[in-house]
C-alpha cells in the first residue's frame, strides 16, 4: 500500500508499549479524524481499529523484553486517512497462552477500507499494521 505515511506522516506518535498508552493513541487519532471531517461512525471505527492494533503491540510484541515502543504514524491523502501501527519487537506470532480470542485482525479488516500486516517498511525488526479509513462515508460523498 503506497500511502502518504510512506513519506512524512502528518502525525507521528512514539510511546512506551503500555496499556494506558492505547487510549492516548485512540484519542489523538479520533481528534485527527474529526478535524479531517470524519463522521461519528467513522471516528468510532477508527478508534476501535486503532485500539485493537495498538493492543496487539502491547500484548504480543515485547514478551521477552521489559518494555518496547508503540509507534503510530497517520497521514491523509484527502479521501483516506492512512494509519500505521508498528512495533520493533517480535510482532504477531502464534501464542498458546494468548489472553485474547484472536479476533483483533479480522475486526480491524472489517472496520477499515483496507488493511495490511507485514514487516516495517524500513526493514527493521517488528511488525506493522497498515490501515486506511474513508474520511467521508459513501452515503455522504454520493449526496455531496
């Protein structure tokens, strides 16, 4: 997915991968979506998908180390908001003792216009979840 985030993002967030920081990311992205004209439903979908992706970093990426980083980049191309959630740890791996139900990625896919999971584009260790969200709903766009 070639997105504006591939160059300089509009917003770049780097926080310790702690549960309390998921809410911070969620609020920043929702405010960005609102500023870009997202309706309430689209903002709710953005908040939920971002929360799921960030929670995956907190729960899965840094099991063997004390703490790692949660990195989030976001940029708009006018019609889409592109969000990348990245870790520099072990990424998403099967885990028999996982506290979740394994529904996070399918949920993210259902909430986004598009989603990709892969290695960071700078070839470093870790994992990226790249998501795109419509800035306006199809019904609003069709009536404009």
